[in-house]
């Protein structure tokens, strides 16, 4: 399954170019991840990064094969000598974005997507000794949210977006709210 996502992404890009649609664009962003649910009970504010291939399928509507990375450090609560224990997720998927019509260069959008997440927790060590071995799994994920895209250039836009993201884990689901700042080019 993991091998199919890049193949599908490449096929979508080639199909877009081959049929003379608008040029393929890219979207890249970084930001913070606000842990929610069980993730907020032991992990700090996280780092979020993403890269999308933007294929316009009809005016205002895009299909975006993508990958994203999220990292949440363990809340060590002042314990010195403690290392590791962070939560990480690498997600490959596809987003569907709708930009609402506007005569202004600022456009609001809604976005949603689904994918496959390889996520886990790193080894937890105390003064170099292994206390808890890390673990990982690959599970389905989904997200939905909204944002604003702005800029006067037709080839380069800035965006700010907020989503609610979930990985359907074997235990309790892993949930967080990434807030992303980025560029569409």
C-alpha cells in the first residue's frame, strides 16, 4: 500500500500535464502542532511540515497528493537525564481543497484529506539507560480544516491553514491540530 501512493501521485501529475490542464503547482508549509486528546497528556507543542503537489481539476477545486511530517517532544516535566519518548508521524496521502470564489486576492478555502500514517514513539531513556522501548505502526489517517490563501501574483500565493488531524491507532486515536504557514508556487 505504501508503494502505491507515490505511483498514484506521479500518475496524477503526468495525466494533468498530458491532458493540457493548468500547470502543476506545489504547496509547502511549516508550522506548529497542538496536541489534543491523549497526545496532550504528556507531549509538548509539536513541529509540523508538509509538501503538496497541486493539480487543479476544476475552477477552485484541487486534488493534492502530499506528504507531511509531525513531531511532538515528550513533556519531561523538569526531570533531568530523560531523553527520547517523542511522538513522530510521517503521512502520505491526498488532500482535496476548495477555494471559494472571490474578486479579492484573498480567498478562503476548506480542505480535507486522507492517507496512510507511519507513526510511533521513540525509545525513552533515563541517564542513557533504556526505560521504555519505542514502538510504531502504520494506520489510516484523515484531516479536515480551513484556511486563507492570499497574494497578488498568479504564480505565487501565501496561505495559513488550521486542521484537525487524526490517526486511527490500535489504541486510542492520535489527534492534533496543525497550524501551517506556507507558500503555493
